[in-house]
C-alpha cells in the first residue's frame, strides 16, 4: 500500500488565557496517492487545525504541536526547517480555504495572485508565468481575458475558482480543501465539486477534503474519517461509513440529517453538546451524549480497533460493523 | 380561503442602487393558511429574505398588497405597526448578531412582554418569561446568562422564545438553522414543529436548504431572482418537479446515497444580476431548455390543483 501522507498520533493544543484547549488529540490518518480522504465533523472538532498543522501554518503561540509525525512520502514535515517548508507550501502541498472572500488579496489582480505562486516555485520569466497563470484560469473555467480583474469583480463561485486555480498552479501532490464549497450556493457548489473531481483525476492529486456535509463526502471521497472533539472516532472506505456506520456518533450524524427520500419523520438530534475542549471528559469524549455509554466509557478512552479490513472504530460497545443504511 | 392568514398580492420591493434599480422582490403573490408552514427556497440573492422582511414591515413594500386576516396592512401608521408586531414576528439567521450582547437572556425575552403593556408587575413579567424559556428548553440556570455564554443552538432558542413572547399568529423564520451544526439543527427544527402543533402559528420558512424545507413545509415556493418560478404542496413539488430551475436545484444537492449517484443537471454560469432585469424568463440565461419564446414575460400558471409553474416550455420538457 502506498500511503502518500501519513499523520501519526498528532496532538495540537492552543493556550488561551492560561487555559489549554485540546484541539487535536492523537489523530492518525493516511491518504493514498490519487485518493481523497473526507474528514467530517462538527464546528470545533479540530478539522481545520489538522490541515493547518500539516502545512505548519498554525500560529505559534497560541497553537503548539505537542507530538506526532506528519510523513509526506516518508519525510517528516514537522522536522523540516522553515526554509524547506516554504518550498512545500504551495508547491507539494496546497490548501483551498473555506472563505473565498477573504482568501484573496483585494488589491491584487486575480492573475497576478496566481502568477505569484507560479514564480515562487518555478524559474519562469514573467512572460511564461503570465501565460501559465492565464492557462490556470482557463482550467478552472474563467476566460484568460479576466486576468487583470480584481477579486471584487468576481462572484463567490468565481472567486473560489480563482482560489482553486492558485492551489493547483504548481501541480501539488496533496491538496487540503477546507470546506471549499460551504460558502457557496448548491448549484455553484455542484459546479465546484465537479471541477475539483475533474482536476483531481487529471493531475492525480491526493486530497483531504474537510467538510461537515455528509452529502459532499458521499459524492467526492474514497475514504472517510469521522472526527469528534479532536479525535478520530471512525474511519474506513466510503462504503464502510455510509453503508455500515458503526460509531454511535457517526450514526447520530446520519440520523439528524433531514432526509430527502423518507417522508416527514421526526428528526433524531444527538442529545447534548460537544464537550468543552478545555475540559475534555476523562474517558470517551462522546460518552456524555452517547445512548450506549457505560461506566467503562466514562473511565477510559477507547482505542481505534479494526472491525473489518480498513474499517476502524473507537468504541468499547461496538465490535461489529453497523448495519444501518446511509441516511435511513 | 376561510382559513387564510396572510395574503400577498403582486408584492414588489425595489431598491435604488447606483447602477439602477434592484428588483429584489418582483410581483410575488401567495397565501399562507393558519397553522401552515410555507417554505421559500432559493439561492443567495434571490430575494427570499427581503420577501419575508417586507411582509412583516421591516422593509416598506414598493408596490402590491399585503393582507393579514383579510385586512389590508400594506400601509400602516406607527400605532398600527406596533399592534402588528405582536402578531407577526421573525427569527433571524444568525443567533450571534440578533441578540443584544449586553442584555441577559431573560431580559431579552422580557422586552417584548414589557412593550405589550399586558403585564403589570416585575413578578408577572418574570413568570411569563420563565414560562417561555421552559417552552423552548432553556435551562433555568442559564436565564441570567449573557448571549456570549450560550452556544448557537441555545441562542437560537432564545430568539425563538422572544419571537413567541406575544403569541404571534405568524413567524418568519429566516434561515434559522443555517448557522448551526446538523446535530443541533435537528433539535431546533423539532422544536419549531412542536411549538407549531402546540400554539398553531403559521411559519414562513426561508432557506436555501431543500432537505430542510422539505422536512418542515406544507407548501413550497421556489424563488429565482425576485420571482416565484414554482409553487406547490410539498409532496406534489417533489413528486412532480416541473420548473427547470427547481429540477436543477434538486439535482445539485449532494446525496448521501453512495449507490445511486444522482443525475446532475449542470447549470451554466451563475445567478445574473437583479439590477434592471430584462423582461422574459430570468432563468433563461442558465436554462438548458431556453428558446426564443423564453424572452417573453412568463406567467405563473396552475398546471394541476395547487401546483403553479412559471415556464412556457414545461409541456415540451416533461417531468
């Protein structure tokens, strides 16, 4: 198996006014060459922190990577000097941020913003660079004539395309897409997802797609990891998660979605609230909201265990893959 | 309709902008019955929020008429407006910015009660506020808290309690769950439905999320650039989707069913500008079925009982 990116036992904390926020607590994940891993979870689960840790763009302080390894092609990114990281960012690994309105420089033409990435990582002269930047615009469906326009002249969907063009400009091997379509309308979201899928295929890029939308995951990812309060609670192939969701939290997520096919049944929300990350429960972080929680769950944190090849779940009470059909 | 609560006739709301006139709501008509939920769905900028705000007089309409209980309320003076506010309320999208950060949540709920003049002592006000907060499921220990101490779901509950305070007949819910995580969103949707069953008010539920609108609505209006393009009872709309825009909207929702990938209708381009729109179908520029005939103004026509569509080509397109 060729795991292109391997994150091992990553722990990230933030120190805020003397308190410690446990944002990421021992996360391990793998992304294979050309595959997309969907990272799904709710607000504050630590999804974005993981992506930023991989790129090492977490502001330190307040953030601190306490332990773990981030292996890209076998090399630990956390051990690289900053000067080498500059080459990695935007070169080998690129990131698409959630909000296209703030991810672009308002005072720079969109073409020049793409050119900037290109010239940083290649020995292009201006002319070749500009031509290449224009081609990137075309790739994401924007006419190259709009090179000289500013971000405010574009709509939200178009701005996100520009952001994608920037991210893809240097043929990254790994793309970190942080809620790339959350700020967009559904019809535009559909266009952008199609575009990402097409480009992924064309350039054989590996990707981590971060989202809270299970529908987006279903349409784009080969593998899925479900994250809760800074820990992965279940991971596996798309089929494992959507056909055999096993962890009580994963099941809860599916059940709280309004269903497009079933008739007006009552929704089943997950009781309670995500835990305070400055004061995580001692045992399983989901235990206070879990209908199956036992004394053991409250005392000890469950480890990930393999239910079937590749399908992992961190729960004491679940030893068989679940049977609930996606969304039922 | 004997049971009619709200009737809107040819409602228009235009905004003057430097580039011309923004036709945010352009000739919209519908009725809402007592205790009914009307879902209004559309993408950002289609005028759905403006429509809700215009009906409850947060914005003054440009043209057209609004009726509440068969009484024309299009133009009201200050005293009448105050009385109207007791009957028509709103829950906003963002529970972070729609609560006064310096007011304890109990006092936020008390404010409308005070305004009404129906209560005569502090104790009465407090008792009524307590009743309301119990109704929406806010713990007793949180009543003295400030909004920043609450999470989004609880804040939205406070907003709902405030809207309910004077027993309104009609509440505009403007994307009330869009800012919430799914597990929290489900609880708030359930609450809204329970309250409606208990108290019988009508909702106009504005959202961009079709699965939410399907879950909660009796009838649905689909809006595109200030106009209704399709209007039908919920079941009918999903069973017999007719307008090309509604179809595209439905097909664009990423489905969680991994074994039956949906056939996506790809729309070209993006929503066009609502400023000085041309006559004719506003969706035509993006519509895969558009022809010459679509340049003519379109009318909302009833194609089967209660199902209205504004498209001259539906007979050729089919379902």
